[in-house]
């Protein structure tokens, strides 16, 4: 983060100066920003699209020195902990944010934010675009991995759809780097900043998909945990992984593991492995200029007829047609 932007955010706003006097929440949001019909129905403050004013994104610093009461939005929101720490209550669950953490809140997700001190900077990033939502991230992640397809299907089976996602900061966090660039462009308003922010948002969504983790509330049985590990091996080592190798690795009879895999996943090990290989072939074909023969080598399939057949089954078009469309 550029020092000029960080220093600008660290300066206390007029609202913060007011809250600092008595450490009580001071509501400066105009009545026009509230959806009164929804607020009355839910008995919770509901913010509408007032802030956008023909923009698809709105960024603001969360006011410090007082807790913020429970509320919800008619738009998607990200809470990014730029500096320090914060505690939130999201859908009744306590969430602790530390520097670099990101909280993605879906439309209608109730949350309250605790007291922020002088060295705490929580940045609110609001999206008006209805096409950006948690279901999008889930479907994109699911389309890239047989492991996540299994986990997401199982999650949906619990009828417990998530209304928020928590991205934990770690060393070399690419989300933090992209968010910092978005915030800098937003506040500096240099030439072409809107176009650059739009491009960064596309990158951010892709990075969130890559870092998206599925939390399963119910515990996995020993057999389910084994199959999840096998799916993870397929996901990570789809070129060379084999059923025989997996059976040896985990100390099981090959036929037993094969039957258990099909019973839990609903498909054979071979079919799932080929599906993951074709997924990765699709990524290479639509993002590189590699020849089809090279792509086949990269994913571990040598039979060209088999490859074309499986690709067309999965994507309803040939590799060449798909590449041309992209």
C-alpha cells in the first residue's frame, strides 16, 4: 500500500472525531440509503444502492471508535482488514479479522462490527453488480476441480448455504496485493483508474476462486475422509495418479477402494480422473496457444480419439471449436 493512501486513510474523519468523544456509534447515513420496507420486515437496518451513484463499486473506510450495529445490504460487500484487527458477528457467528484477512458477505447477510481502535483500518468494498455473488464463486470453483465438485455437492446436501466466505491471510497472499492496488486506484483517481479497477476486479474474482475453500459443517466419516483424500490426489496429480497407486498409498485392496470410491462419489475412479484431466485440458486450450497434441501430453492422455470423445462429452464441442469461441 502506498504511504500517501495509507496516511490518508489513517487520518480521523469528522465522524470518527465525533465517535471518539464518547465511544458511541454516530449514524451519518442519510435516510435515502435505507430500504425502509425491508428494514421494518426484518427489524434490521437494510442499506440499498444509494452509495453507488452510477458506479459498480464503492469503497470506504469503516469508521473507528464505536461498534457498528447489526445491519444488512441489498448488494455484495467485502470487509478487508488493511491494518490491525476487528471482530464481527456474521449470521450469529463470531469472526475475528486480522491484517490481510478478507470477509465476503453475500446480499442479505446480517452482520455487526465491533469497536475499532486508532491502528485498525477496515475497508468496505461494495459491489452493485448482481452477477458477482457467492454462488458464482462456488460454481466457478466447482467447474475447475472434481474435489470441489464433490465437496460443494455435499455442502449443498446439508441445505446450509453459506452467506459469507472468510479468506485467511497467509504469507504472500495474492488477494491482499490485488486489494491494495484496487484501493490505491480508487483513492488516487489517476488517469484510467476506472478501467484499471475493473481489470483488477476480474483478477480478484479469479484469485478468490483459486483460494476458495469449502467448509463442511458435519464431520466426515473415516471412509468419506479417505475418498476426499483420493479426490485431492486426483486434483493435484491428475497426470500420473492411478487407482493401484492410491490403494498402495493408503493400504487398501484395489477392488475395495474402487467400490468404495464409486459408492461415495457416485462415479468410477477412472471417469472422475478423466473428468479432471479434461478440465485441465480445457484451461490450457482456452488460455494458451499450445497445440492439442501438447495439451494431451500435459494432462496425461495419449489416445487422440479418446481425448476428443471425452472433451466433446464434457463441453459439447470439439477442442478446436472451444478454443475458437474463446
